[in-house]
C-alpha cells in the first residue's frame, strides 16, 4: 500500500547500460580553474555522445550532445549508466546568494531537461528580483542515482543514505570554491564594470581583496524536491548551509526539524494539487528495511517554517509566476520576512 501510494502517480523504467567515458580526471576545482573544469566536462559529454551514437542510442547521444554545448557549465559530468551531472547557472565564483537544487525520483541524463528547466526558472527569477549589487547563482546537483518512481527503493532511505555523503562533500567543495573570489576569475561569466566596482568596494579594508571575509561569504540555500528532501534530511547534520527548503516532500526520515541537527532554517511547502499529500507518513520496519519517511514536514509537530506554494501539482514548484517560486526566491535572497504563508 505504501509503495503504491508513492509510485503510482509517476512512471519510470530501468535503463540498459550504455558505453560512456569515465569522468574527466580533474584536480579540486577552484574559482581560478572553473573555466578549465567546464571545458573538460563539456569535452567528456561530447565523447559520451559519440559513444552513445555508436552504440545506437540516439536519445542518449542527443542528450549528451546538448550537454556538450559551449554555453553549458558543468562542475561534474558522468555519462555512465543513468548519468550524473552538476550544472551551474550564473557566476558561481562571485555569487553572494547560491541555491543548490536536489532532485527527486526519476531524474537522470535522459530526463535532465525538466530538472534543468527548474534551475533556469529559479535563476531567471533571482536575476530579476535580486537587489542591486547582489550576485546570484543556481546549481543543479544531480549527484546521486535517484530511485525510480516505480520501484521499492523510492519508499526507503537506501538511495538517500548513499547520496548524503556526496551532498556533504559537494557543499564543502562549494564553500571552498567561493571562499576565494579567484582574484579576477569570472567563473564562467564576465563581471560587468559596475559589479567589479561593487565587489572592490565590498572588499575594501580587508587584508586580501581576493579572499572573502566571514561576513562576505555567500549564503547557500538547499532546495530539496520530493525524494530529494529525503537526501537532504540524511545529509543535514553539520551541513554548512543557511536554509533548507523541503518542497513536495514525502518526509525526511526524521520526525522533527530539530532532529535534522542543522543550524539552517528549515522550510516546507506543498502545492494544493500535489499527490504527495496522499502518501502515508509512517515509518515501519519490513524484513530489516525501513519503509516510509516519518512525520509530514508540513505538520505543525515537525516544526518547519511552512510557506505558501499555491495550488500547483508535484512538478509545479518552479513554475514561472507561481507563489512557490516567488517564495523560494525570497528564501534564497534572504528576504525571509517577505515569505508568504497560507
């Protein structure tokens, strides 16, 4: 019954292995090496496209080829199997506000466009709404193999437990990368003369204008959709982020926000037409495996800051013009007093 409630609204299918190169061998990325990293991952995607085409998988070849486009900026890319990718939107090296998106089930290279659309919608809204002088970036983190919605794995924390160390490592990498503005590195985007002046002004009085002071370090918001909220729940303890937003969440694997053991503000929202509302919020042991994710994050007893998401469905949280996108934008920008509630 639990499995049916979770998986019936969506569909998915297993994918046969296709040949692809190993990920590009790169040193730890820094602000100064972002362009080199982006270029190496585009080249890897181009090779993956060639190999997929030779194998006869035209759909995967096309998806990989799109990722090899010169305009794309990947911190990581792995075309093997279902595929993994971490894409950047905006000038990451100089950003003051960063949103990291963690996707839910059935997200892979084959379905990546819909995940990318959510990141682009958020980045466009952030660019439009950010106060003058506030620089923003969005990272689409497909850093784990998501469960299929028609599978037993989508009802357990197994995939989330494997993903959590990867997410923690990525946030540490992101903090290290953004701690140093790179002494002029553009991070994939040219900074305008006006913003260069603003950046110089913000750095005035510091010992090293290329290194951010603790007060200047960027705010990072983790936006966790669907099963991605289970991943965020498993990774939350000690995670160096400022906000965690659980959207369309089936649960986190704990019963209260306090049990996440995070200093971040914890938010939650659900659209009025989201089928996740029908998922039983329980946690039981079945033959040694824990099934279900516990207390509903929307429940007052959970203790999250609940915000308005409008009447959208499970895939509508980043829909342009929606209350949910407006509120997620405010959370990322740190405009928490402007967040609206039902």
